[in-house]
C-alpha cells in the first residue's frame, strides 16, 4: 500500500471536512477506504495529518505539545481557506452530492432541487472555475435524460432552468434575466422544477427581484411587458384558469395600440398577441371551454322556463 504525501493527506482531510464520503475521498486519492478512515481518525484525535510524530521532533527535554499546537493551527488555517471557498454555488453542489441517488426517482428529485438552488447564483463552482451556467446546462441534460414520466421538465421548470443559465454578473444583466423569465412564465402552466412552487410564486419572486434593481439598470416595464408580468402571475392550476389567463393576456395586449412596442424581451406587442392567439387555439379556449360555457347558459335558461 502506497503512502500518501503530506499534500495528499491535506487534500483528503479537506474533502472530508467538506462532507465528502470516505469512499469518495479514497477514490480521489487512489487509496483504500480503510487508509482514509485511519487518516480521519488520527486527525480528529490529534489534529495531525502526519503518520506519526518523529522521535526527534522536539528538542531534548521539551514537550511535543507546542509542535502539536502549531501543527493543528496550521491545518486549521488551511481548512479555513478551503471552507471560505465554499461559495453559495458550491454549497448547492455539496447538497446535491450528499443526496441519495440510488434510484431514478431520487435522482429526479435531487436534480430538480439542485436547479432551483442554482437560480440566482453568480459565484463559481467548488472547483473555482466552472460557472453556474455550465452547471445548470449539465443538470438540464441529466434531468432530460432520465426515463421517468414523473420527471418531465415542465414549461415553468424550463423557465427556471433558462434563468439559472442566464448571465447575471451585473445588475443590467439581472434585469434582462428577470424580464426573460417573466416573459417565459406568461404562458407557462405547471409547477416549477421542485414540483411544489407554483408559476405564480416563481413570477412574483422574479418581479420582486426586478423591482429591487435601480431604474438606471432596469427601466420601468412597458405596457406590453406589464401585460406579460400579469399573465406570469396568473393562476393556471386548472385548464379553465389557464384559459382565463390567456384570454386576459389577449385583452391586455389588444388594448395597446402601438403594435411595435416591446415587451419584457425583444418580442413586440404584435408578436406576443399572435403567440397568445396561437396558444388559445391550442388550448381549445375558444372551443370546448367556450362551448361548455354556452351550453351551461342554455341549460340554465331552459330550466328557468319551466320553473
């Protein structure tokens, strides 16, 4: 069995301090798990990473305690530097790594939570080089590769994924990202990536964050954009409610006479109105739902004639 160099022992303790498993640490170091276990036990008991204290490690007649204290302080400073590098993005990674993903359903849940955690983060990953956008793209690929109907990416979840991949390194870019997410959510129907957050709650959070930015970085929303934001916050929990949101959006957009007015993104009033009409047709809001409403009215009128 090979011996670990001091830098490898420090790296191993660092990974264990970061809550990586002993099995994972052993693989990374290329040693057995039992060796990692002994390394960790020794560090916890003595504060040392050395295999043993040299018999001549202290001057004659002196106590080895000062050396042990200095050794432990040095290691604490080393690990403090490691822990200080745990950005909020890295913490999302750590929480994801710690999840049980033995079953596909567990992987699905962990991945969805991971995406939600990455939203709004700007710091680099644990490796100090990978961006949030790269992490979000990778987890999107993994999520869509899962062969599980209950793990399909919903329309609202896709809006969150796109938001997580957006560049928000400046307030102006944050404004663009929030506007894009709100525009995306205007016709989204289902819950977010975590399966519990409604599209309304996601939109309200994006709107609040947008409004908190200075107007120099994030100008006031146009009338067309306000129509989108209102639709994004609409209740789409049922098919009927979804149709109500779409028809209300159409009415809001139709009241705007300047067809070239921009919305929250590069889409104009005319673009958004055409898209809304297309979605109303696809959702049969002008068909079955309207027919049902008319039939209900007819039945009510006929019934009243015999009373």
